[in-house]
């Protein structure tokens, strides 16, 4: 304690912690003379060098999804140096891949470009409006809505227990809706009955045909 107080008086907040002083006092009493740390076993530290940068680059080029553990295993470079190389030298950041419903073929892409150009010409000559576009989609809605985790948070007294909310199971009641809409709002909302499978005929009869009928009533086609 006397040694610690003297160090604290001389160095202030830069003085070593009391436990550290106790540890070193014990070592010196046992005959230690050097104040340098003993050599440690294990992998030696590597530095921020061009060679290491190239090693990390090669691993990432071969596997863009590589984790820090995998890069460390491949290169024998410590994790801190790997982080510095990736973020400072290579200026890389890890971002999740984008998910798409399906991969379009070249023919699919050509058709979409063709339709977009036709629509663009249709609106540029003044014969069409954005509200004339009708589109649709399907969505599954659960009968019991849970909300986001943050919206379920509530203020509680010190000894009060938090509210319990049961998670949904895969068999919980839900309904599929086929919705047709445009910029002015929904045109048709069709709820699919439980146990019914949507095939080509069902979609045409119960979804597509009623939606087109609504459009005809709103904008009757003149001969």
C-alpha cells in the first residue's frame, strides 16, 4: 500500500492499479529483477505490411463471404491487423446480398425493357396517365397482429413483471389476400377461403375477372 500511495502521489491517474502493484511487489520479493514482460507463447504478432495486405486481398477475392476467423486461419495474421487491412488498406465493408424472387433470363429482360418503352411512349404523347396502370399482388395476413418488439415495450414499476406475449406458430390462423390496386387506391381485395388452392382457373375467375369488371365500370369502354 505504501508503494501504491507513492506511485499515486508521483504519477496521479497514470499510476498503475493497486492490484498491479501488489503483483509486481510479490514478484520482486521472490527474486525477480527485470521489469520487462516475459515472452508469451503462441502466434507472434504481425504488422501492417504490403505482404499481409496482399494475403488478405487474395483470401477475400477467392471467398468474398470469408469471416475474420477464416481469414485468420488462412493467413496466420492476428484479428486486429486483419480488421485494419480490410477497413483501412482495402477500404472494404461487408453488406448482405440482395434477394430477388427469381433470376430473369435475357429474354425476360428484353420483354420488360420493351414494355417499359411502350408505356413511356404512351405517357409522353399525353394519351395515358399513371393512374391507368393496374397491378396486383398476394399477401398473407395473420389474424393476430403482434407488432414490432419496440412497440410492445412499456413502462413498468420497479418490482412489476413485464407483459408476456406468445410468439406465432407456423400453424397460427392466417388468410391470403389477392389485392389489385393503382395510384388512386385499391381496386379489388379478394380473400382466399381456408383450404382453397389458387390455380390458373381460380385466379382468372375470382381475381382477374372481377378486377377487370371493376375497371370497366369505372371507365366504360366506348365503341
